[in-house]
């Protein structure tokens, strides 16, 4: 219910009673206005002609909708931070700091933050603008701490701390600081410390057990890498040899077969490396002794030779063959090294030198870095308040505009041609008309479901911008002119609210009356199109039938001539005089009735006075055009934009009527001056006798139609023929 504590003022806007918002007091009391009296209950954040950042500030639950409660939350906040809400109705480029409410903590904080922004930008003035808050990088560029909890190398003068911060960014990652520089957070520092501790503990273990873990000294890592590479191939060799020892007949299947060698014999062997590499490491024998002085698969020979020099010549000097037991001895020596490598931790910081790792693990270094983070976070409230200044400036510029398109629809129904509603996307130029009521389409499926409920003539257009490399769909409402040349596939040009032109193509039309004038001529145009379609259809059918008969006749005649069975033309069918006498009698009777009707019609029409003749003609026109005009009038006065907006995600709470008078302002027709000079290429008009002939032909057609009805129903026409 409407609360009586505030005296709301109302007016009729767009055929509906709506509340007025004319001063700051109205805004301050919005919470007292019954939601049933709000024009809109919800609108989308995206796709409107208002700064999306303003709506994002309002969208507290991030559901991409602005609801009534979120509007009221903004009002409550503005009442705390502004001394007078009247300034929202007439926003300027800059907000005077004197307009802030210094009697509240919120207002004081905003005032201090605004002064801090101006100081950071080295500006000396008592007002602030969106241009001042738009570049947050410039605001924080010269500050070490900005409340975001991110520290950079600029946060300290200590070179050791700078190197540790750089090492953390290199190994763990970076977080952009409000100043624009890369930095690290407390969480990233903690991860860096943990990785350093794990890596250094693992490395210390290796240093303490060096003799056991590194059987081949400094070359252990290289030797182990070769061992891992050859391990599977060597073990495969010994297993094949065991099978041959078990069954010598298996040698042909387990060793390199002649067939496989023949398959690659005529090829370039450098292209068969993978195939050759799959062959056994050496020739298979039941002795199972791996040769060390030659006879190794050429693809594996280089790796095996390097492994032999690093390991086998040291463990088995002078040997020319290696048994499986000896290979297992080598594997055992690598087992502890392999276990130590498997336990390796802190690999993120492995690339850093030990001196830097030691500095990072120094308790004093850790404490100093944590203090830097704490110093930065200490300014979090102030920094967030700086962001609140930007929010306030967005509300200062846009909030009243939103209210005029949310609580009321004043911007839509205004008489000011320079003011448009936030859902009006631009202007479409097509067929010598400009259409100002164009709405972006977010869901074409919902649009086609809701569009018939609007009662509007809608053109859905696909728009493409080469400059922006973007596409969008709009729904253009046509409210004046004719529809003859409006069709799907027709090209047009769309100008958005920024003046950028888009190529537009009509992809869908929802047909509804545009104007009373168009509805008056609609029956005649439909009848004309119907007659044209029927004549074309009749002519096409006759032409097709004649062509078909000619083709069939020609085919039959050709076939008969070819096989010699052609027959002589049959004799003429005797004339049936009785049959044709009946036809002529019927035709004569019809012509008689038609003639009698025409005579009676003209006698009655000529007997009328001139003004009665005009009334008769007007009556006939009213009979033909009246129903169409009446239906159009009823639809035009009920055209409603709400279904179109609802399909775009709005929750419109009242009708948004586009009646006949208002609709005429939304579409402008081309207006050309009258020229005295005649066009030499203009189509010549009809002569008097040609026009008279057309009129008589129309009257004759109507007379024939009435005569047929008279003849078939045997009914007379009152007042005619008497």
C-alpha cells in the first residue's frame, strides 16, 4: 500500500498513471513507494545505453539484474554520503566536495579519499570527476602501499628483499598491484617459503649421504638418465635370451627376422629409425651375454656406448660381455639414488641459486616481507574508500537517469528529441524513414514468443559493424508509412547512440497495423495482390498445360512415324447443335440479367442527387475499408512495448503504450519540397479516357458480381430498377 507519510505527486505518462520524481526529496522517500506503483521491478545489467560499470556497482548479488531492493540500497547509501540529493537531478562534469555529508563517517571517509586521490594526481581543486578516478593506475602509481595486500619491488629499498620478491614472482607467479606493477601476496610468499624449505631439506639430505646416493660421483645424474633410457631395452634382451634357452626353435621368432629386414631393405634406412629401434638390443643367444665391444643395435649404440664408459667400464673393467646378474648389480647401485630423486620436493625454486634460497629462508627476511604486506593491508579501508569515490561519481552521473527509466518512463515519453530511454539502441534508416524505437535483442527465441503480444509492426535486423568487428540483433518498431517495400532480406543502415553506422538486414517481420492510413488502403492492396496472384497462377497453369500437351503430342507423333504406325487424322466431330443451343441460352439469360441489373443500377444511381451519390460511394468505401480501419485503430491504441522489453530480461510492472499520437513521433518520413520543374523521364500519366475506362471496368466487374448473386439467389435489390 501507498504510505501516507509522504505526499507523492502523480501524472499520466504514456496512458498510465505514474509517480513523479522531481526533486531529491522524492528520491529520499522511494522506500515508501509501493512496489506495485513502480514501472519496472527488474532490468538487465548488460545491453543498455547507460554505463555498465554503474549497474555493476548496483548489482550486489552479481546476478546481472538490477532489482528494486538494490535501487533502494543505493538510495540509502546516497542519503548517508551526500548532503542534499537534489544534486542528482542536475549532474555536472565534476562533483563539488562540499556536497559530501561530513556529519557521517561514510561521508567523511569519502571526503578524505577524494582528497587523497587529488593529492596522488597532484591536483589542487575542491571538486572531483570521473576522469580523475577512471585511471586507478595513475592514482596509485607513486604510492608504495595501496591496501590491496600486494607488495612489489617498489615497496622496499632493501636490495636483498627486492631479490627475494623477484625470486618469488619468478617461481610462484605474480599478482598485479593497483599501481600496475607486478607483485606478490602473502599467500604467494607463504608458498615460496614452503618450497624453499622443502627443496633445501631435500638437497641437504643429498649432501649428507653423498657417497651412498652418488655412486658415480658428479656423473651419477647423467649415468642414471642413461640407465633409465636403456633399462627396458636391456631387460627385454635378457628375457628374449631366456626364451631361446628354453626353446631354441623360438630364436627365429624372437630375433630379427629376415622378413622384417627385407621389408625395409629397399628403403632409405634413415626413414626407418623407429622400426629398427624396435629390434632387439643385440642378437639373441641362449648364453644371454650382452656384448660390450660391438654388436649393439645401431639405433641404441650411441647411448649404450656412453653408458658403458660412465658405468660398465668402472664396475667391470676389461669385460667384453655383461651377464644379467651383473646388470642387476648396476641397477642396485642406482636404487638409493632413484629413491632420493623420487622424494624430491620444492622443484618450483630449483632454478634459484643457493645464496638467494638461504636469504629467503632467513627469519629476518621473512619477517621483513610479512611486515611489508601488513603495511600495505593497513591501508585497505582507505583504498576501498577510493573505489567508493568512483562509485559515488558513477551514481552522481547516472542514478537519476536510471530512475527515469525504472521507477518512471519519463525518458521514453519525453518530448525532447535529444533524450532517449536507456533501452533505445539507436536509429534505423530504411525505405525513406528513420525509426527511433530500436531495442537490442538478447534472446531471439523469447522475442518471437512475446512479440505478437505487443501489437506492433516489428522488424528484426541483423546488424554488423566492420569498425568494431561485432554483430548484434535489434528489434525496430515501425510506426508510420507503408509496408509495401518492407520485406525480409532488405538492407538498411543502423546508427547506434554513439553515431557509429552498422550494416543492417531485415531477417524477420512481425506484421501489425502501422497507421489508420495504411489500414484504409490495406483491403484494396490485398485484393489487388490476390487478383495478380490468381492471374499469374492461371497463366502459369495454362502455359504449363499447353507445353506439356505439345511435348506429349510431339513425342507420340515422332514415335508413330518411327515405327510406321502413324494414323491418318480422324474426321471432324459432328456439330452438336442441341448441346450448344443450351449453352447459348444460358449465356443469353445471364447477359440479360446482367444487362437488366446494370440498367436498374444506373437508373437508380443517376436518379440520386449529387450529395447522395457521394454518400453512396463513401458508404461502399466504408464497407470495404471500415473493418480494417476499426481493427487497426483498436490495435494501434493498445500497442505495448512491455513484451519486447520482458523478452530482453526486463520485469516491466506496467504497460508501456505506444499509442497513435506518440507513435507518430517515433518514425519520421522523408519530406521533399514541391518542384515546379517537370521530370522528363517521369512515367506519363493516364489520359481521361483511359482513367474512365478503368473506372467503368471496375464498375462492370462489380455489376457482374452483383448480377451473379441476383441470378443464383433470385433476390432483387431494393430501390434499384423500380
